[in-house]
C-alpha cells in the first residue's frame, strides 16, 4: 500500500513540475492591428493584449520593410494592455511590431509580429474621392466588416508559444520513467 501511495505522490509531483512552468509563460493574446493582418486604412495606434498584467516601462516600436524604426509618441499601460500612439499615421507597407514588456512577475519578455497596410491613398486625394463617391449604407459596411473579421479569425495562425505538445511529451516521459522506477523499486526493494 505504501508503494502505491508513494507512486501516486511522485506522479502528482511530476505533473506539477511540468505543468506549472508551462502555464506561467507570458504571451501576446491579440494585437490591433493583428498578426498577419492586412489593413486598408492608416494606422496611428497599436494595441496589444497579453495574458498577464503589463508593468510600466513596457514599450514597442514599429519597423518598416526598409529597416526604419518608428518610436511611439506615447505609450499607455493599462492592466493587460499596451497601447502605443504614433505622431503620424503609418502609410502603405509591411511593418513589424517589436514589443518588450515587463510582466507581473518582473521578467522582461520581448517578441514581434507583422502586419501590412495597403490601399491607403494620401488624405487630400482620399477626401476628394469621398466627395465624388456615394457612401454605402452603414448596415452594409458593418456586415462586410463582420464577415471579414470571421474570415480573419478562421485564417488566424496559432499564437507563437501556445503549442502544448512539448509539455505533453515531457509529461509522458516523466510518467513512463516514474512507472519504471516505481516498478523497479517495488520489485527489487522488497527482496531483502
């Protein structure tokens, strides 16, 4: 009976050893603009939501395809969100958001994601175009936006770092080793 109790305790201890650190990793939940998203309008703000409280001192920058880095005019930290506002809107191009946050545990975490802006014209040309083109009804625009969001959510790739298969392999290996160790101890430990 003691060996069964000991085996169960070892398995529980092993599971908490593998599972607890895996659930403690801070990661990005979503971004606006989103990872891989193609925007058809200018972007002046980038907002990222994380799975932990974000501490002051966290920041982000935008890098365009030519390597030019744009620092935000202001950064606002609120709960699990980091919002950066830029002095002038970003125009057409490919952009990489490089973020660095200080999580609730005090550790510095950094990563990046990309988005694209295309189809944006200069404001003067846009205003004159708006004057000559009749606007679609608001309901149609909202329906189109909702269907586009549904398509994006279906096509959205898994967030980096959310694959739990290495954790599961670790748990299976640990359980196998624990079982072999317990069986060996039970078999050879009682022959005195």
